[in-house]
């Protein structure tokens, strides 16, 4: 009997969700960065504005950067009007995204608890709840016994180092399957005729006065009517070439998953004081994250003591997880701005738009910024949702300080 | 865990240190004459290179003294540490001075 050919009885490769085209010589709009924001922007350019002569240039593979590395938390309970406006806009789009994309994204509105552990936490949290209500964002303050009802595995006993004094609760918050989100956007953009070009790193720009006329890439020079930079942690690499200074610092942000567990954690829990955020993915692994590694870094990895601290915080809050095994850790490169708010809008170049500074919170904004940036590009005018986040706020002083004020875990 | 060579204490574990961002950002010579834009750049804007970066570090759980380091933000490798009263060293000099004060 002759040996069987290895793989001969495997099924055919499934149909590709998008083409892998050669880049054309020029496009009306070139989006640099094929992550969530870039793909969403492409989708809404086609869907809302009929602009389809668009390329999304990705130096690696689609959605292989932070879009593949985040902890998938979606919420809109930010303190300031400017922030809650863009994130609530995003959340409303999330709520209709499966239908819009015609693709399952496992969007699960399981709610988020932001725990308060100190009197100051409590005051800040209640203030944020009231601000959220004024902005039409669903939010409530819940006492420890209600925390226990919403998420029974949280340790609400009073004998721990930082007892849970209550929490803010946003029921409409939740999680989604990050890869599916990217694939859904990519498929729709591709169907509309937009070219998604992978293995295409932007290395420079051709300029004519105050305009950028094209982008130089590892696959040749591509002409561009308008350029949108959606490169997250690598934005500075691009803006340095353009001679634009942007006040962001790139840091590794680590996340981790446990082995698969039975469904035990019904919501999303975030804690700033003990600093960890935990949800349970559909498949069953616990997904955790916390703060950035302190130093600037582009290495897509971080230091293990940061993981140790996250785990310590997680076990303090969830003693039931003490024997869960850590399965994987990884890091993405996040672009942190001085006020922990994004930087979106015009640049010194007439036809170059910036979208960066989302730091550790960019995933939840994906459809919101995609639609607002597409509007900004189509109308050559910053959409009201992104106008407050212009680069010039660091000169005018009109910061949107979500760092200290909202005490949100970024 | 990465070892960082404090110029005073020698190699110590990374957890003993805290990060101070870009080094060699001097206070403006004539602060009263600065425009809003110049102030913005002094207060908020820092270099963010992918590669070699001159940074401030503090041995916060050790001797508590500040020092500077040349570190690669891609590999996270410390190429050199030097005291605050040393002038900034250029690229070629960096490459040839890796022995002194280099973390193992």
C-alpha cells in the first residue's frame, strides 16, 4: 500500500475574505495602517461617502498590530463631553455593526464594572456616573452587594487590602471578537472596491509645498490625493519623515490570557487602584490587561514584572482565579498622548490627516473614529466628534484630560 | 528580568528603576519670550524614536539618583549609562564605549 500524500484529504482552502491586489499608481485616498481604524475608515468612506478609489497600506498583515493584541473592551463611560461623545457614537455603531458588516463579530453587551476602592475613587466614580447620565450614556453607581450580584466572582469582602467600595456600571458596554471585527470591515471595504495592500510599508512621502503628492513604499511610490495616518504606535516613525512633531510616546502595553475555563465571569471588571481589567472571552479564556510598561518601546513585548503585578491584582480581586494557568502574554505598541486623549485631524500638510494618540483605548473607538475620520476626509473638515481632539490643543491648552479626571484604566 | 547598570550602584534589577522620558530637554533660556507654540513644544512634545534614544532614569528603589542612558527602543537593550554631568555622546562614540557601564 503506497503512503498517502500528506494533506491530500484536507478540505479546500476557504474563499479569501478579500483580494490581495497589486497597488495602483495612485488613489484618491491613501490610508496608512491596515488596523481597525484604517479598515473602518475605508469602510465608511465607501459606505457613507461613496469614495472607493482608496488604498489601505499595511506594512505587515491586516489587523496584525494592536487590533490583534487588545483586550476587546468596549464602553463609553468617559468623563468629559468630548470623549463620551466620540465613544458613545462608537458604541451606537457597535450596536448595529453585525448587520452593517453582514459578518458575526461576537459583540456581547455584558456590561462593565469600574471598581472603586478608596473614598476618592468613590467620589470620582459618582461624578463620572452623573456626567455620563447628562451625556446620555447609560451609567449607574452600584454598591458592593450589587457588584456581587452582577459578578459573583469578585472578592467583595471587607478584609482585603483594597476592599471594593462600589463600582460604576455601564450595562451596554461589553466585548467583541477583535479579529472578526477587522475581517468584517476588511471584507466590506474590499467588496466596495477598496484595495487592501499588505506587506507594503510606507517609508517616505513625496511633497509639493504644503501638500503630500504620494507615499513611498516598499512596493513603489503611490500617488495620493489625501493621506490619512492610522499607524497607532508607529505614527512617530511616519511623522518624523514628514517633519511633523506629534506629542505621543510609544509604549508596550501587555495583555495575557489564561487557559480555557468554564463560563464563570459574566461581565467586564476594571480596577484602577488594584490595576487590572478582566473579561472572559467566548471561548473561555480569561483576558486580562493593565497599564503600559513605563519606558518607550517598539518591541511588541514587555517586562515580566508588569505581568506579575497584573496577576497579583487579578488574584486579589478574583481569588477563584488563583489556580488558573497563564497561557500567553504579548504586547502591542500604543501611542500615548499627554492628556490620554486621541489626536485626530489636520496637520501642517493640507491633505494629510492624523489619527493617533488613542493610547490603550483605541479598539472601542474603531467604528466611531472610522466614520468620523471618513467624514473628515470626505468633507475636508474635521467632524464635530473629532474637532476637539486636534493637534493644536497642545498650543491652545484646550486639553481633554482623561488621564486623571476620569481615572479610567487606559 | 533586565539588569540596568546604575552609574553609582552597578547592575540592578529593572524593578528598582523608574523612567524619566527623554533626556537633554533644557529649560528654556528666555522663558518670558517664548510663544505659546514654543511652550507647547517644551511641555508636551518629546522625541519618540524607533531605535536609539537618550533617556533619563531614576534608581528610585536604590540610591534614588537620576542618570541618563542610551537605550534602543526596539531591542530595549541599554547601550550605555552616564551621569547627568556628562555631555550627550554621539553615535560613533556610543558604539565604542559600550564596555563601561553596560548592562550584561
